[in-house]
C-alpha cells in the first residue's frame, strides 16, 4: 500500500475535494496521512495558502487539485517503470 501525505486545513473545501478525488480514483490502494498545517507554525509558514498539497516523502506531487497524471507518474517511478 502506498502512503502519501496531504497537507490541509480543516473545513477547506479544496482539501476535502482532493481527498475525495484521491479515494474516488484509487480507492483503498492508497493510504493518505492528513497533516493540518495550522497546528505547526513552520508548516503554516511553508505552505501559507498553498493548500492542499499532496506529497510523497519530500516530493510534492500536486497542489490545490488532484493531478492524476502526476500521481500516476509517481506510482510508475515507484514501481520502477519510469
């Protein structure tokens, strides 16, 4: 199972949409850890209003909306296919 991190804010409609899109597209194949940027001053400064941000480790995959081609490309690299 692949683990990703979604940096978000509570009650953020864009964050909710991205999370729903991830699970709607990939189902249970992906585990998404949610990190509220407002609970950490460093994260709040780092991301500002640039949320949601989907990452894999230190790699930013996409921001604001789900970029399916970028996430698919990440999975292909992870599988050694790209």
